[in-house]
């Protein structure tokens, strides 16, 4: 496999782009080598500029749940494009997408569309404060909620990949209202509530996806909701990654928990820039123009993005691929574990439906600390062998792999072959 054109573009990109990327997770800092430059994608495959074909387990870090360029999504976006790209005024499409989203989450009466997951969460946090009249937010170590100042502490994802404890440029004042707790450890949350009556909300990825995949144990989420509400705080579910992915109603539906505020992104736009936050009327009516919490956006509810979201979610509901995801996810999990055993490699696989990832460790992984026991050098070796054998993975131990509904039996064979080669290389 050759990567000459990618190498050339990388060198060219370095001149006017920072690290030749527009998001640090796309850099290959933790796995070595240069990032691949992509030319196109279709269905379950992605193609780099050198013409190499890969089974895509990144799918744009989650949004492309139907695979790339689904014909219904493409048709809807093209149709919308013909009517104009942005109006700065309301359209019927926003109402349609709002109904689809609110119908999917039981206590969500209203939703507000924004342009990214980061925006959804920063607005969701502001709303929690507006609703409760309190200031502090509890977040969990290893959970990533976008790159807003207040939550860029112990934030997993790209920061973990680059071994950064937090971000430079975030003033102390911006994080003074952020309290850190440990995932799957209710006591660590209780302690904060015991010492502080100024806590507006607890924000959580209901399935951790940014420290690798980490699953809530026992009744962690239910207990968390109860604890937060008992103390006059709200539970904010950051379902940017899990919304419409874990099931149509997100991780909350699957886990039987209803958060007070839900933040969405990724799948909701089907590859176009859409984020959203929603809640019951009592909470949402704090948002301007009804209430006093200001939040706005020139391109929010963009008609092309709305068309992408409506067509993606409509098709997703029709396909209902969640059983298929479970089945394929399970097959890939078994492939990983059995191959690791064959080559005597210590491996733990965490998976929740269509989200999964392997950790090169022998200990179970239920929080960020345990995730960090993974041997990232081994992951680097594994990553490159997977690439060379036709499987596109996120270039980080701490990013989840995602399935899409276009994946087929042939792709699974490619994955199995690549895993065999990659595990052998790791074992050497
Ligand atoms: N929240 C979670 C759980 C995420 O995984 C991400 C991004 O990966 C975000 C928020 C931020 O979303 P965006 O990158 O669209 O700003």
C-alpha cells in the first residue's frame, strides 16, 4: 500500500493549516506517521488520495450511520440546495426535524438546533444554570463534551490522545465552576453534593465514548439522576455520540433513564453540521425568545443540514439497524478477542451496540484511569497494520469505532483478516 500522495498533501498542508488538520484527532500524533488524506467515500468504504480502499470504522467519528452517500440523503440535500442555502429565517424543515427528534426522546417537548455538538453542550449547560439558578457543573473524568472552556478538564478524547491534562488558553476562572467526578463512582458525585449547594447539573456521556468505550455499571445512570434531582440539580445527557446510535432513542432509551436535558449532534445531521439540545417545556421555556437565556446562531437550522438530518433519521427509523449492529458488533468483538488469544496479546474489548474499541490491557476498563492502563504503543502498531490491510480506524486508543448500516459480510472478512495481521504484529 502506498501513501505517497497523502504524504505530499500533508507536507503542503503544514504551510497554512496547523498540523495540516482542522481537528487534532485527525492528526496521527499518537500512532506515528502522517495523516491520510481522503478523496471520497461510498457506503461502508472510504478511499484515500492514493486510491487505497478501506472499510470505514470511523464514519466521520459517528455521523455516517447509514454509510457514506446514502442515496436518499443525497437526494434530499440536493433538493434543498436548489431552494437556497441559508435564509436567516424559519423553514418548515426545522419543524419536521424537531418533531422527529422530540418524538424519539420521551420527555423532550422542545428542541433548539445549533451547528455542532460543542454548541449543543455549551447551550445545555447554560440552560441547566438558567433553570436551576445555580452555577456549578459536575463532569466525569474522561468524558469529552466538546471544546468549550468550562469542560476542557479531564476531557479524554483528543486531549488523552495527545497526553494533555487540559487546554492552554483556558483561564482558571472558566473552570472554577467545574467539578470532576469519577465515571461509575456515585460516591465521587455524592461528595460534591455534600460539600456544595450551588450545583446546577451533572453532565455525562451515558455511554463513555471518548476514553475509549466505557459502559455505566449497574444502575449508575439511574442513581445519578436521582442524586442530581434530590439535590436540586439536573442530569444532562450528552448524547452527541450515542443519540440515534445506541437505539433511535439513544442510550437513555436503551438504559431506561430519562435525563432532564439532552444534547445531540453527529447522527442527527447525517454528516451535515447539526447539533441540538432539548428538554421538557418547563426547562426549555427558559430559552430566548420565550425566556431569558440567550442563545443564537446565524446558520442554526440551516436548510441543507435540516434536509440531511430529516432524511437520515427517517431512513434510520425505517432500516431499524440496531439488531444488525448488535449482531455485527458481537462478531467483530469475538474476532478481536479470539485473535488476541491466538497471539497471546492482552486485550479487553468494550462494546455498546455499534460503538466499540479494544484496549491493550489485562484489567477491566470502567473509567478513565483504567482506560489509561492500555498500552498505546501496541495500539499504534495495531492501527498501522489495520490501515495496511484495508481498515480505517480512528488514530487513537481513546476513540470509539463505529459501525454503519452499509457494512456487509465481505467487509467483516476484510476486518477479520486485518485483525489477524495486526494482532500478530502486536505480539512480536
Ligand atoms: N460531546 C460528545 C460526547 C462528543 O463525542 C463530541 C465530539 O466528539 C462533542 C460533544 C463535540 O461535538 P462536535 O465535535 O460536533 O463539536
